[in-house]
C-alpha cells in the first residue's frame, strides 16, 4: 500500500499540472488573426489616392487602435481586448475608405461639371463666332448687292440721259416725240419700243421711283379732240410700261391737250415739237432739289 506521504505528493503533482494547463490556456497567443487583418486593411486604406485629404483623422484613429492592440499583445493582454482594439482599427479604416470614396466621387463630379461648362462655353463661343461670320458675310453680300444696284441704276439713268432726258425739280423728264405715233392716233410705233424698254428697265431696278406721263398736242383740231388724243397717248405709254413689269400703282397718266406748248403752233416745226409725250421720273426718295426753270 502507498504511504500517506506518496498519496499527498501525487495530489500536489496533479494540482501543479492542472495549474500549468490553466496558465497555458490564458496566455496571449503569438498572433491574433483579427489584429493582422486590421493592420493589413489600415495599410491598404492609407495608400489610397487622396487618403490624407479626405480621411486623415480616421486613419490616425485606426493607427491609434492598432498601437493599443500592439501594447496589449506585448503586455500579455487578453485576446478579447486585442480583438476589440483590432475591431476598432478596422472600423476606422472602413470609415476612412468610405470618406475617400465620397471625396473622390465629389471631385470627379466637380471635374465633370467643370468640363461640361468648358465644353458649353466653347460651343457658345464657336456658335457666336459662326453667327458673327454669317452676319459679316450677309453684310458683305448686302453691300455688294447694293453696290450692284447703284451701278445698275446709274447705268440705266445714263441711258435715260442718252434718250435726251433732262433733270428738273420733279425728276428726270424724257420727251417722246410725235414720230412715235401715227398722225392723229394713239398707237405706239415699233420704233418707240426701244426707249420705252430702257425706261421700264430703269423703273424696275429703282422701285422707289414713280413716273408721271403727260400727253401734249398742237393746236390743230378741236380742243376736245386734242384733249382726248393727249390722254390716249399718255395711257398708251403707261400701258406699255405696265406690260414690261412696272407696277400700275407707280404710274400716273394725264392728258394736257394743247395747253402747254413748248414752241409756236404757227409753223410745222413748232407744231411737231408740241405734239409730244413727256415722261417725268421722280427723284429718289429723300432727294432735295433746288429751283429749276424747267417748263
């Protein structure tokens, strides 16, 4: 049988062994996985672009939690305490990453808006430049057309002067002689058409001008017959102008019979001068004229 001393020694050994097991179970392991995972996450987050700008405080807080966890590990702190600090470090890192992503998104939106405004401004400037160019071209074209119209009007007016037109306060006066009509008739001869065509061209090119057509006769025959003949001859010229494109509203015809002779009716030559149609082309609008002795 075992002695009482041996039994007592066995009990002591059992207690020591059990205590050793307890001590081994409560000691800090060499590595806590949660701590290493938190450390890796913090390192990843702090290397992200703009981390220092958007999440500096969160990264600092994460590092402080890691340092507390490291001190606990070095001072044989409990696993639960180390895991708690690792959790805090990881949460600060996750918040930091969220702040970084939001900051980058906001920066991207600002950059996109800046680019949109730049493109919009560039488009407006290009549109304004194109409109200015079109306006310049339109002005140049209008000036060219106006110049051409002036030159054409001057050419036609020169032709009218070549037809023996003379200037007066009322405008240019063109005399169509008796040779354009048969004796006692109001029908224009073919030889009259050239001058009337040139007059019609001038009036079409100068729409601001009007024309008054006056018929005149000599004193041979009755006054009534001469009045009617002068009216008919003035109307014949007016109708011919209208047939060549001159608006009827711009034409006034009047018969003056034998009331305004320009020469003596006592001679054949004088009577021929009195048998005439005078076409008065008005001056351009706004023209200021002086006094004139034109009959």
